[in-house]
């Protein structure tokens, strides 16, 4: 059991490594001609979510990404990657624009969770997340999702409905942080390492349960050798974009619906874990 705990907790620490590339770095490497677009047309421009248009392998794509920032000033500017409702509304605005112009969408997840502040709640945080989930399931254009580092709770799910979902080898994806899980279950956040082993939050766990479709290898880790993982990601995006754009809109939407319906049935059945 200790090996399982150590393995899961090591993944958590790698996902949070201070030198791990953020979404901005990924976008710069994948889309050198990226043009950022701003605002939700309702309240403001949330810097926790970056959105815009870029070209990959000769194809225009809409990119939606959660950005944590690197330096202290950047982290504050990007609210540590925790979006407000206006961030999610910006995201869905740009996704609908992509649908209108028949552009595939790439969503890059990297957040500990949606921002839980009073202002965010007053402006409809839960509604914004729910609206995105509803709209993304019916968008008539291919959606590819990649979990870069942390995928936390509804903050990740709000841009996480896709036809093809990938995770980097050392990323995590879960309903909440291990510290939050431990605080609820054990009333002790210091047991986060044990909680992590029960949460099935690693890429290997989620792939085995068919929650995600593909694991992007990192070799020594994105914080050490970023080019290796980014190259593997680029190849997979190009391959899957070609495949998904060949589907009719009816087939694309049907496959997406069936994907999440099967996932929902699996989660409803659940698994019994001793806590």
C-alpha cells in the first residue's frame, strides 16, 4: 500500500512542480502565430483563461487554456489558474465562434479549481460551469482536450468536454485536491498523500477506467525535458484533428454523446474502495 501511496503522491508533486511549463509555454511552442482574444462581452477579461486562434500543421484552431503563471506577479495576474465565471463565459464565446467558422478546438486544462470567492459566486460561478458543460456537448466542431498539470473539479470540467481527452504522464485529474479530499474524509489535510492513492487521479488510473483516451509521455518530465512531451502532444493533436474533422457533424455529436453516456454509467455503478 505504501508503494501505491508514494506513486500517486509523486505524481501530484510532479504535476505541481514549480518549473513545469504552463499553458502559455505550450501555446507558444504549438502555435507561434497565436492571436489572443479577450473578454466575455458581459463583465471583464479573466486572465486565468487564455483564448485565441492559432495555426497547427496548416489548420486554424481555437485554443482555450487555463493559465497559472510562473512568477509571483504572473500568478497574481492569472489568479493562480483559478477562473472566475467571466473566464468560462469567454471560453464558451470563443468555442461558439470556432463552431461558426468550423475551427477545431483545443482545450488545455491546468487549474486547482474554479475560483471560490464571493464575487465569483455572486456572478454565477456554478451557472457558468453548468452552461459550458451543456453547450460543449452539442458544439458542432471537434474538441480535443489535454490535461497539462492539474485538473481540479468543475474548474477543469468546464472546458473538459471533448471528443478526445488526453493527459500528460505526470498530470492529475480529480474532483478536488488531495488536501481537500483528506480534509473531508479524514478531517486532516496532512493525509493528502494517502487520499491521493484512493482518488484514482493519475493518468494511468483514468486511462484504465476509460475516463481519458490517451497518455502523453514525458520521458524525464516536462520540467526537465519539455520538448519531448510537447512534440508527442503535437503529433497526437495533428493525428486526431485529421481523424475528427473527417466525421460528419451528426456522427461527431453522436460519438461524443455516447462517450459521456458510457462514462456516466460507469461512474454511476462506481467502485467500492476502503477508506
